[in-house]
C-alpha cells in the first residue's frame, strides 16, 4: 500500500500540480440496491445493477466527508464467469462530484469484489486520483447494500 501511495503521489506531482493531500481510503457505504437480471440461456446472463448510498463510515476529515453516492453498471455471466464494470458518482454537500470507475473481479451469491479508480471530479475535487478495491454485499430480499472501499486517494492542494 505504501508503494502504491508513493507512486500515485509521484505521478501526481510529475503531472505539474502543486502539493497533494493523500488519504488512505477505508470507508463503508450503506444504501439500497436495484438489480435487473436477464437470463438468455443456461450459460449466459446479464445483470444491470444500481445502488444509492446515503451514508458512509470513514469519510470524516477527508474531502469526501458528507458525500452520498449513486452507482450503476452491468455484469455479464458466461459459463459461470463474471465480467462487468460501471461507475459511481459521489456528490458532496455543495453539489461537487467525483467520478469513480469500477470493474468486477469475482461475484458470488449476494457479493461482488473488484477494483476501482477515480476518473476525475468537479470543483475542489478536480484533479483527484486514486485506486483500490471494493467488496459489495447485497441482501436480495430487502435490497440493502453495504459497500466497503479501500485504497488510496490523492487530492490537489
């Protein structure tokens, strides 16, 4: 993790920006899931997923403090192998946004695991970079979703 943070900080500074603020990301988001499944055959299925996350633990003291998120994407299942990606849009209390891209690595019953990276942001989040891992748990009966995100994020000063 330390090597990843150092590499991201060096990359950011080499890109011509000033001093950056680096944060270890260890957050948990809570919200509701929306899923649509379409089985095309016994070996081919697609899932459209979405979630609204209205509360987070672990954002205190970071530029993401007070944010909510809306996530959406698609995962295709072919012969039992999952492949998918999508985005999350984080919105701060002032309406500024951060765009996060994600990729699914593995999927199980009610869970998904993968990687994420920040694409960019608006206002004070312009120039944000970061990456890491996510673990998502969904309750198919209640629609409750818990999203754990770890990694590193760097904001311009």
